C-alpha cells in the first residue's frame, strides 16, 4: 500500500505542475486515477516480495492505459 501512495504522490508532483490547460488537467487526472486503481489491483494480486513489484507495475500500467483511454 505504501508503494501505491508513493507512486500516486510522485505522479501528482510530476503531472500537476506541467498542466497548462484544462485538457492537460484532464489527462493528468486520468493518468493519476488509473495509476491508483492499477496499483490497488496489483497490490491485491501480489504476495511476498512480488507484491511490491506487482503494485508498482499495476500503477504504471493503469496510468498508461487510463491516459491512452482519455485520448491524451
């Protein structure tokens, strides 16, 4: 769970300052939401040391998929 929170915080710190228009904010929000959901799913699937890896991978994949789905 710590990995999800850290990933979401890092994504927010990178995405939000770069937003210059409403569209950028929407794309950032989609990526952040996807990262959180993906991280939560990865956290539920993993076990042991693999839990951290799957959480981080789920967050990355979720953010990317949500960003593409939003057309960004």
